[in-house]
C-alpha cells in the first residue's frame, strides 16, 4: 500500500508555486544587488577632476575678460587645486 493517496494530489500546485516564488525572489534580489553595485562604479569618482577643469575654464575666461584681477585668479586657482 502506498503512503500517498489520491487525496494528497491537491497539494502539488503549492509546491510548484513555492519553487517558482523562490526563483523569482532570488532573481529580483540578484538584480537589486548588481544594480546597486553598478551605481558605485569607480568611474563616478573620476568625474570630479572634470568638474575642477570646468571651474578652471570659467576662472580663465573671467580673468581674460577682466572680471577678476591676477590676485583673485591665483587665489581661486589655488583653491581649486586643493
């Protein structure tokens, strides 16, 4: 005589659902972890010198236009280099 009877057959959809739910949750978790790590790339940190270069270009243009004098230019340049 078998341990399982025909009355236990109604439980199989729940087992299938739990396996599918497990894989869906695992995939969502992995996607969220990888997307967070992709946001913290070292390339994001390399953009700071670009901003300093843009600021230096602005200071050079202001100096060339006569908006600031040489002392101010040197001080702002020194501030940006630190």
